[in-house]
């Protein structure tokens, strides 16, 4: 059977990504120098060297050393439920194509059209405070509810909270992995990854089977920021990778936003430092949308003026008083709720379970509870 031109292009592009000693910037530059990609395999050693390829890469390319592996990756795509986005072709994210070193190939699981919406990156520390978790989840939820795709890295802490906030609002979210599309890290986010793929998209530039090596994540961060109009930093300690994302966003000409924090908390160093350096201080989603291009901002403002949704279903008896005993930023122990509410344990457990199902409270480790609504 004759292969389509599109399939040949994908396989050739995959083969280039497998060349030894060739980074993302070089791959993108090679793609610009030889738009049909396949022309590279017909070049002589001198022409390849003129492109800046080292001897090892030139030898591998001329020998078609990666051809078999590229074909294998291509043929497994259907069975492993991923597809390819190739730089310079339809479907590749336009914002990402503008950066200095865009990935030549992206592996995608889910709906890549999610990335055609306005995107905002929301990132932060893997060890956030409760305040940081709440701000990440609430801001992501508010943005997603207004048709904005929330982009993050699916790491523990702030990243996961941002994804969950977007999903809770019924919106879309994109997770950029520092591993192969078939390697979910951290493992406890397997269910979250499935939900993101169902209602958004998982992305990576790394071939299937690639483990989550530490060196992958700084490179991953340029994709997180490159997909978005701006990057929001919620909490970040001194050496946080989120500060790398902020720097990359600024280098890419994106907006940088930051949520201010307690000056004595180590997690607040990053956003407070960024604000001193000129990042926009964010208290609500409006602070972010204000920096969007006028057309996008007007579209969101028009949606804000639309009729309000139907009111929520009424709460069961006693639930309102119970919510009054809970706080958004201060966990309350179940035993304290039992003592302060005067409600028997079985009734209290039922009320908390109902409120959790309605998205009004969340149970934390240690049998603590926090309120999710204002």
C-alpha cells in the first residue's frame, strides 16, 4: 500500500527527533532549512555538516539509523491511543510554533483542539501551602469557566491543583509531560491523566517509553509557557522550576503573572520576587484577562454579561451551619466539627459526604476538612 505524504512526513520527522546529540533548537532549525524533512536524507555529508550537525548525527542520518524505531513509534500510535503534531503542519499549536526552539514533533493523547483556545499556564511548587493549593485551584477554575485552557505540567502540588480546578469547572486543560506519552509521572496521577486526556489533552515531545529523567523537566517547561499567552506562578521556592518557566515565558514574549504570598513563607519567595521584577500581581482571574489582546478580552467580557445560570440545588438541613464552621484556608478536624456542631457522628459524616459530592468541601489527609466555596 502506498503511504500518504502526511504519513511519510511524520515518520521522517520522528526519525530526526531520534538523532543522537541533536537538541530541540537544532531540530527546529533543521526543519526550517529543509521544510520537506525527507530532503535531509538525500543530502551528502558536506551539506549535512553545513546545517550544523555533528559527525555522529550526520552518520546516523545518512545510515537511516532511526528509521526502524520511527516506523515502530508510528505504527503503535493507534494501539496506544496517541497522535502526532508536526511543526509546520495543520494542528500544530500556533503559539508554540512562534518560540525559538519549538518541538519538531509532539505526541498528543486526547483532543489537541483544546490548544486552539486561549491558553494560560498555571504552575508552582510541588510542596505548596493550603493557600497556594486553593489559589491555584480557584484561579484555574475561574479561567477554565471562561473558556480558557489551563496548561500545566501535572506535577504534584500546584500543577495538579490547577488541572483539577479546570476540570471541576467543566473546562479544558492541557498537561505537558516530562516523559513519554505512555509513562505517567507521578504514578498517583494516573486517574488525573486519564481525565485530562478525556476532557483535554496530554502532550510530550519525548518518545514512548522515555522515563521522567530530571533533565527533561526544564525542557518541558518551555512548552508549558510556549503554549500560553501568559504564565501564572502561584507559589515557588528559591530553586523552583516554576521560576524557570517564568523566565522562559518572559523570553518568549509572554505575560508573567504571580500570586503574592506571605513574605515569611519559603513558597512565597518566587512570586514575590517576580512581582518586584515587574510581573503582574494577581488576585483574581480578571487581573489575568485584563492583559489579553483586546479581541479575546472582549469575548470573555461579553460572556460575563450573559444570563446567570440556574441557582444551585438547595442544601440539606444542617449543611449551611456546617459550612459556616469551615474555612477555605484553615483545615478543621472532624472531631472539632463534631464538637462544635453538636451533630451526631453518623449525621455529620453524611452531611460532609453530601457536601463533598456537591463540590462544597474537600476532605484532606488526617480527617481534616476545608470549604471550597466562598
